C-alpha cells in the first residue's frame, strides 16, 4: 500500500479530502498537524490559538502529557476485550466515575450521540416498566433548536433543516417545546402526563449559538418533572467537565457537582449524559449515569457496545478527569470567562455595526454578528481571525462560538482578545 506523502501542502490535503471524503462538514481552510495545550500548528508550521477545542472535547488542552501517557501505558497492556469478558479497568473506572459525579451506576459508551441514544432507551424502558406507560406510547419532551447528535432517532426531533432534511421517515415519540420557556414545558407536561417518560435538555444550547437560559430555568424544569414523575435528562456532553466554570452546568455556580458547601445550587438530573472532554479529546468516551431505580431496568443483552467500557477508554477517562481536578481547570474557566466577556462586551459597545451581543458561561461563549444568518460576515471574520493566528468557527450563520481549552492562561486570553479586537476593528473600518 502506498504510504501518505509527508510533503503535501495544505491545499493538497484539502483537495484530497474534497475528492475522497463525504462532504458532511464545511471546515475553515486550515489543515492542522500538531497540537499542544492551547496551540495547534498547520502543516506549514504556522501556529494558532485553538478557540474551538474540538467543540469542547479538548478542555484539558491538546495532547495533555498525563492523558497521553495513560493512553500509551494502557495500549501496551490491553486495548479491547468487548463485554463478553470482564477486564481489569472497567470496574475501577465505573467506581471512580460514579463517585466523581454522585450516581449509583454508569453505562459506558463511546460517542456523545450514543450517549443520548442510550439515555432515551433507558428512559423509555423505565417509563414502561416502572411508571406503567402503555406499550409504545412513551413520549419524550425536548427543546426546540436542540443539538444532541445526528443519528436517525436524534434528528427526528431536530429543528435544523440541514440535519433533518431528506433523512425520514422519522422516529416518533418526541414533542418539542421552546427552550427556556417554563410555561410551554408546564403545558406539555400537563397533557397526558401518564405517557411522558422524560424531558431531555441541554443546560446551555451550544450548537444553537451558546444560548444561556434564564437563571432558575433548569431547577424549575427539574422540579416540574418530579411533580409529574417524569425523568429529567441533562445532556452535559458539551457543557460538562469544567467548560462553563462548573464541573457540570447543572451545578449552577458550584465547581464540584453538588459535593461542597454550595450544594443547594446543584440540580440533580435523573439521567446525566457525558462525553467529549470526559477523555480530554484523546479517545472517544461517553457515559450515561443514573441511580439504581432508573438504571436497573437495563438487563444483559438489552443495550451495549463492543467498544463501550474498553480498557483503553477507562484508563484515559480516569486520567482526564483527574487532570480537571488537579489543575483546577473548572475554576480557571470561570475566572477567564468573566474576563473574556468583559473584553467582548467592550467590543460590542465600541462596534455595534459589527457585533450585537456576547453571551456565555465560563469558557463557552459566543458573539452575535450584526448581520443576517444568511450572510458570510461571521465566516469572513473567522477566516480573518485564522490569518491572525486564532481559530474559531461560526454556528447558525451569524454567531461565532469561542471555546478555548481550559488550560489557557490569563496572558494568553488577553493576547487572543487583542487579536479579536484587531479583526473586528478592521471589519468596522471597511463597513
């Protein structure tokens, strides 16, 4: 077999992807070859600040040495057994993870979408076997403008025409309500509540443009679910693992998932979905956590994955979570996020013809561009940012998401804000 050339340019490699790969993404024209901490380098050797973190999978920074060492050490011993046999890493990992987040049991999977699918299956089975919902009549309430993945079931309740169009027929059993609308949720829960299994929600809608709900929305929604014997499912795949300045966004302003002096701020979900940064971007790992009353509806042969809970994933995820705790990355995200939004708000005030607003929590933030979602302005700004050494990506046309690795220093953050200010100023001058 012919080996890949090491002398291909960025243009050559982009052409290869265009020719041989499915066109399912629209990347910025940057070809990356190396990553360390907050930095990535392209194949020509240019260095960039990474302000996307692989959609918040790389919270611990690129190629964190402790996580990579855990991967290499375990890879030399045992990588995969399937779940046909026990392995010496899974039980330790399950004990560690459930203690870390305060649940009885975990069902390990690989990707975020698999985690969401798993949570839906668990909720439906619980609905039939514990709540007494008539067979095949269980409903799951979701929020409009959600993003939970791109499997057939998940896109069935998506409102994104690109994600959903021409992939039907769609999976029934879902009802959408507007995000951050307690009255709409109350009305939905009141209609045949005996048939509702769960409410699935992102504590912050990341892909939709970092929409942060009103203070108290999550806690009130969870309480409504309890009143109707409906499972409250929190999708923390993007918002979890320190990203928003709390270990989980459902912790409010608490940094340790309810196990500290601020425990009253913690809204406990019935099912918690994790992914992305649970492995620091080194290996695909996701997890669904619940207490026994919910998780015990799953019996052997009813759900699983060949790779779910493999020894490599277990070793990597344990070390990745240790890094979050040891390096106080949650606290760093909270502090730097405040400073970042201050700097961006100054730009919003200074250049209202370019920027409309900034919003976010911790180091999950977005700025809204003063142009239509159909315009190219946000894309062009991101291209210009890349030219200045900072990588970010638009979402929903006129919104730019900013989510750097949580290992970023204050000095690095200020340098990045200076780059953003320079680029915005250039667009304002040209307008």
